[in-house]
């Protein structure tokens, strides 16, 4: 009877103290409760101490929690629940290593066996600590212990792998769990969004809804982020309807997600209407509206709302600043960006990774690369997004060698890339034409399990196409099961670049039959392909179908492409009539296309008309002057040609020097015209003489129509004979194996003579030679070119619309790529810096 009374009092006291622990709101209160526990003899009560340990962990007083556990462990053995509570506390307080140590003590020191909660808490500790290898080992323990299909552990593993950007691993865990709850689905959706896999996140959400799994407002808020990033208004409106149907549209964070979605889809009026529905907007909703205004180039409204927050004493955060920075519409806002940068420095927010990343992005888009790099270097904590911003900035501004160099540095630091990183590096490879580097990145994609990411695969298609391997580009394209419009555009454009007009049109028809709606870019790619293959009627039909069948209004670039199409085919009068009938005011692109056609078909009268219009619009463009001079030279009107060149000289305008790159055995070599600096120069020129003898016997004659007029014919022949592409081809023949393909890249259009030269070389040497110039690819084989000699029926705008770099001097350049090497830290592609003269090659390609 006495023992029952004592037990009853102890039970009542335990419940009393547990109630106090639950009600505690400060660390001081918890300390007082702990003192009273000791005073009342409950310091060894397992249930009470476990609850107190849990509460200390929640208050981030992890040292107190560890002391409680240690004290209890010295008197009575703890149960599994107490172990789990402390492991959870350590994990949530960023002490993943200590959580692992306690987990190991559990395995070694007692007969207790970890359960699903133990594993979930240990895995969570390594999601935030960045120790991927340990996380994978714990995953192995999970499988061996029989919890591989547990939904609670599975959620933690999915979250961990998403944190490491191991998308494929996360999918494997997810697919291995037969009964998934809403938490697991939410973890998968949010993880894909964090890794910029927006389309995949929407697909997973669609599967979640289709399987009847209950979702909540958090799910909708996350998936709205993906829709906003994709600017997918249709799906966004469907999710909005779903939110209304389920009654989640009144939740502030769902409303905030809708504001962001409508803003990024360009519907700023609906966003403002939704913002007005919030009675008392908090900072998060204000941030979404500020970002919405800024995204739609309503910077005054954005700054006004920001100022109102400051006036009302609201403490803005990093999200406010990121939304205020005009990263999406940066042009003309350098002063605003610098002012925001100054505010961030004064407030101390410049050290925030998201703020510094946004500033780096906007400076890069404004081509202020020195400011961007300085900000990047000064950032104390560089997130993956900040690395991506800097690499992407270099790639987008044509500084591909810097992009690759920074990527190498990232690899050495063992920072795993995500799909954004990969697409930026593939863009750099495409610009520079480094096929070996591109193939290494392809291997990296397989290693990182990014094969399912449509953006990565689309960038891969583009890279292979621009590096000259159209077959590999098509193989990657065919491997993509769910193609979006960008993927179709990439492959159609690839065929156009390689002169495969018929193949491009077949693909265009397949795209239409697949149900994917074409965009303005699609039509531009198709028209470009028609132009380079002489498919005039087909191009006219496609142009006509834009507005009549697909409700897409042609833009200036579409009209320019049509002028190019007609001009290449020799229909100069039709091209001029087309220009006059345009509903838009014709610009330099249209007149430049006509001038290029006049060069091919030697129409001096139309050339004068086109050049007069061009010079009235764009007096600083060197390419048009050079083109007009060449037209006069071809017509043997040397006085006029000299007059045009004199204008160039008086205006201090200089033609971009031509240079050609060739990669042989892992080395890149760059040649300029009449280059004598190569160590093998004597052998190269000897090889060139040998080739010329064979070609003369086969009927080759040097084309000198556009050479300088004030020299003898024999000297003209010598001048054109040493163009950079001839030297590169001769060097390729010297250094490569017989019958192997030779690939070269030139920063300007190939001249008439070099085009004929390369055709004859392919015939007399039985080689396939692939040439990438400023306009397109030429595949030479058996004396024929894939362009069917349409190469010179061009607009001439290849030398004027693309940004050309400057080649300083004619010094020979050779740099080693040496294939793929393994760095001490992790696999890395070692590629040294390339000379400035590669700048001309990089910037010649759009």
C-alpha cells in the first residue's frame, strides 16, 4: 500500500514537471525546472530527463542536453528513445559528426539497436554538414538494418541526396519506397526545386496528385516556385485553381507564391491584385511584390515599396535586396545596382551569399566583369549559386577560358556541380569548340547522374553541334524522352548550322506533329536552315505560316533571314521588294543581308543602295565597309575599293584579323595570316607547297578577286595562299594520322579561295575536313562541301552582327589540353589558360 502511494506521488510529480517543461519558453525557466527535478529526486527519472534533454536541444543549449545524457548514462543506462532525442538535437544544431559519434556509441556500448528514427536523425545531421561520403555509408547501414524502404528514413535520405545535388540517388531512394506519405513527396518536390530541376518537380507533383496523395499548402507553395522559374503561366493558373478548390488560396505563403508566379510570367496586374488581397502584408509577401516589380522592369515601383518598408521601420532581409536588384532587366540600371551595392555594404548584407550572387549576376549581365569577379573573390562564403553566377557570367561574355579555369578551381575544392553549372560549362565548350573538353563534361554528367535533366541534355546537344559533331548531337537528342521546345530548337538549329536543311525541316515537321508549339526562335532556326540550303519555297511557306497558322508575329530577325534566303538564291530584286514591303522599318540586319547577296552576285547598283542605307544607320560597323570594298574589288573597280578603305582608315576602323584554331592530340594551336612563329613553320609551309602542286595538277586555281588591287597578280596569289585556315589545315595534315578527320575553327567567314582550297585538299588527301566559320559549318569530303557552295551566298552579316575580339599580333599559340587528368582531390579536366588571340574565336560564335 505504501509503495503504491509513493509510486502515485512520483507519477504525479513526473507529470507535473513534464507539464512545466512543455510550458517553458526561456532557457532560464528550463534551468530552474532542472534544479527542482534534482531537489525532488527525479534526476534519474528516464522519461522526465528525456523530455528535458529534448527541450534543451530545441533551445539550442546542446551542451546542457549532452550533460544531462552523460550524467544519466553514468547512473542508469539510457533507452533508445533518449539516444534518439540527443542524436536529433545534435543533428539539428549542425553537429553531424557528434551525432555520428553517439550513433557509433549506441552500436558499440549497449544491446540497443537503432530504429528508423535513429537513422533518420543521423542522416539529417549529414544533410547539413556536407559530408557526403559519411552519408552514403549511413545509407548502407540503413539498408543492412532493414530500413531501406521505411518512409521516415527515406524522407531523410532523399533530403540528404538532394542537398548534395545527387538527383539520381534521390530518385533511387524515392522509387524504392512502396508506400509514400505526403512528407516524402514534399521532400522530393522541394529537393528538385532546390536543384533547379523545375520541370521534373512539376512532373513529380503531378504524379503525387494523380496517385491521390494528400498535399498541403506547403506543397503548393513549393511547386509554384518551379512554375514561376519556368514562367509557365498555364500550369501556374491550374495550380491556382487547385489552391482555390482546396481552400489554400487564403494562406499567405500560397498567395505569396502566386504573386511571384504571376510576376515572373509577366502578369504583373494579377500579382498586384493578389498582393492587395493580403490585409497586412508581411515582409515575405512584400519581398515577392518588390521582386515582381523589378522582374517586369517597374523599378520605380520596386524602389518605392522598398522605401516604404524602411520608413515604417521594417527590417529588410537578404530576400528583399535580392528582389530589388535588377538582375532580370539590368540594362540601363548600373547606377541603381551600384546604389544597392552600397546599401548592402553599409548594412553588412553584402556578405550574404544570395545577395552577393545576385549582384555578381547583374554585374556580369552588364559586362562589368571586373566588378563581378571582385565581389565574388571578396565573398567569405561562396555558395554553389555564386560559383554558377560567376562561371555563367564568363561564358555569356565570351570569356570562356576564364569560365573553364574557374570550373577547374571549383573541382579542386571538391564542390559538386549542379545542372546550372554543367549548362554554363557546356556553353563555354560550345563557344570555344573544345570537343575533348565537351566529351569530358559529358562523362561528368553521367557520373553526377544528370542524364535525366532536360536542360543539361539540351546544352549537350548544342555543344556537340557547335563543336562539329552533328551525329553525336542527334544521338543525345534522340535519347531525350520528354523534349521541350528548347530541345527541338537546339537540334533544328544544329542542322541549320551544318547545312542540313532537309533534315532540319523533317525535324520541324516532327516537332509540329508531336504537339509542341513552335516559338519565334523555332521559326528563326527553320528559316536559317532553309537559307543555308537554298530551300527558298520551303522557307517562304514557313515564314507565311508564322502568322497565319501559328499566331506568331515575325520579328526583325525573321525578316532579315528572309532577305538572306532570297539573296543567297540570287533573287535580289525579290529581296529588295521584300524589304520595301516590310511592316517594320528595315534595319542594318536586312540591308546587311542584301549587301552580302550583292557581293556574291556582283550587283554594284544594289550594293550602293544597301551600303548607303547601312552607313546612315551604323557608321561604326567595319564589316559593311570591308564587304563593300570587296564588292568593288571583285568588279575590278579598284578606285572605289580604295576610296572605301580610305574611309575606314580615316575613321580609325580596322578589320578584325583572321585567325584559325585547330586541336591536335590534346593541344590547341592558333594560326594567323602569314604566321611564321610556329616551331614547325618550315614544315608547314613545305607541306603547303606540296599540296599546292598536287592541287594545281587537279585543276585548282587561286581566287584573287578580293585581294588588294595595288599589287601584282603573282603577289596576290602569295597573299591569299597563307590565310590562317590554310596553315591550320597543313599543320593538321602533318600531325594527325592518315584518313582521320581534321577540324578547324575560324573567327571570320571563309573566303572564296580558302573554300575552294579546302575542297581540293579533301580530294587529293582523302580526308574529311570540318570547318566552323563565323556563319556555319562546312564539311568537306571528296572535293565537295556540305554547303553545296551556298557558303558565299550569304548576308555578309556574319562578320558584323557577331562580336569580334581583337588579335594582338600574330604570335603563334599552343597550349596543352592533354585529355582528362585526375587531380589529387577529384577528377578534373586540366586546361591551361589560352592566349588572348583566342578571344576572336570565342566571340565569333553566337
